[in-house]
C-alpha cells in the first residue's frame, strides 16, 4: 500500500513482531519459522508522481500489445501484473527489470505489512490489494463462464495463501476449494473434478504442474484458469527486448556469435533464463570469475533461445525504515509495482519493496526465502522526504 505517512521522520508505524512463517520464509527454506526483517520504503510525493507518470507510459505500450490478442476480456485486460524496477531518487527515473504477468507474488506479504505494521498503528484504511485482485478475477471468470458456483484454488504449499485466499472467498461469495496440486483432481465430462465436484473457475498460484487436459478444456470454454494464460508471453524475459522505452533496462536475446563480447563485458551483464521466476536462472556476471562465466556462456549457447543478456545496474540505495530498530537506513532496494486494472483506461497501483541488508557487492533480490539479508516491505509516502 502507498500509505500517506506522518510529516515526522519518526512516524509511529513500528511492527515489533517481524514477518514470520506465512509472510516470511517459505516452508522449503532452512530459515522457515524464524523472523524475517521488515523494512518500509520512504518516498516523497514528488517521487510517487514521477513513478506514476513513467508507469503510465510503459503500461500503454503493454496494453497496445494486449489489445492485439483474440478473446481477451471486454471489461479489464487482466487481473494483475507486477513491474519489477529500480528507482533512482536523484534523477527520479525508474528502470524496469522484469514484468511479472503470471504468478506474480508478494501481494499477500505486502498486505500483511499494511495491516499489521501501519493501519493498526496510525488508523489509516489501507488499499485492499488482494481484494482488488480477487474482484478482477471474479469479473473475468463471470465474463468467460457465466455464473460461478464454486472455485478451485491451486497453490504451491509453501506459498503464503490465506490473505489472498480469504479475499477470493470474500469476493466470489461461493465455495472455494484450496488444494496444493492437481493430483487430487481428474478430468471427465469436459470438467475438472475434485472431491467429486465439478469446477469451471480455476485460480492457479505457482502450482508447478498444469495438466495438458486443462488447456483443452479452456479452449472448449469449459473452464477458465487465472492468471490468464495469454499473459504468459508478456512475462517472459525476452518480451522486454522489443520494447523501445526509456524505462526499460536494455536486454537482448542470447547470440552465440557474440560470446567473446559477453566474456569481455562480464561485469556489466546479467544472464537470464527467459521462462524462470523467483530469482532462478539469473546469473550476475560480476560474481563469476572469467573461467566460470565462460563455461556458463558456452553451456547457455547450446540452447540460446532460452536466454537473454541484460544490462547490469547497481541497485540504487533508498531510505528504508527498519520496523525493528526504528532507524532509517539507506539500502539497495528494488520496487515491485503492482498494476490492478479497474478498466482498460484506469488502474490501481501498489508498491512493495525488497531491500538488501548484506555486505556482498552483488546479490539477487531472492523472494523465495533463502536469504535472511533480503527484507520485505511496503511503501510510505511522507512529506518529510
């Protein structure tokens, strides 16, 4: 939530119980069950205005491409997306690193932060990010399927689920079955059956296996799965290659004929697998020695269409309010800018932040819960910034 903070640098928003379990480290992490530090990003109104203006511009380019697709919803283009970006507070420019169009996470975590760390402290009603996403999901489902009798929610077990899941139950107002994988289900009579009940409306959240039969049912119009599959192409890391826009961090498809140049410019490049998320398949050149980088490039060249090279940008340092110590620290930070459409012309925006408290000169903003030096946080707009 973009929360309007007090004019005092010491605004009373401290949460003395940092994120644990469901909103901190995942169950697959060795750090599961231990507190994760919480740090809120502090920006001024002029920063927010600059971010909004630039996001609006790049969003129009994205929307132009989406409108070319067949069978897109009439009322809204999608349920949500997230731009991952760096923000330079001196130049007031953003640089977009990736677009997350399917399985975009962190909305559960930021809402927990809004509710626990801010709203209850200073009496501000926060933007219901998960509720807005769930309303959009219902809008798309009803347009595609008509009346919704029940919803199937399929989510990897380690993903924080109950804030978003509660929002789905609240906004749909029908039975919502929560399962961890499709092994509990079967396909028959042009429906997906789970526990002897047929489902048409499916919401998939980072479930690793998606049966091919469901694609067939979707094409028949028997079921509809969100987030919408047509958005997948816009989340692949090579989509940015074709966007000519000042906010885009330069990237290009892997070209095996340029390996010598990639070797020479190791410290200014990031090698990325186009279809992986959660910081997987990301290789920062400057953390490798020359030999290891060359070996990585040679291995990637065997399947070069699956890789892109992106310009390396040192993450800018931004003022982060440490919810535990109540100090304000300048820390390397990455923004996650959620876009939740209200229509094709209008949208809500929410900003989350990942900041880095470690000492390594190069690092990944690991969202999967493997690095205790990565802090999660929300955004506070303060007149004192």
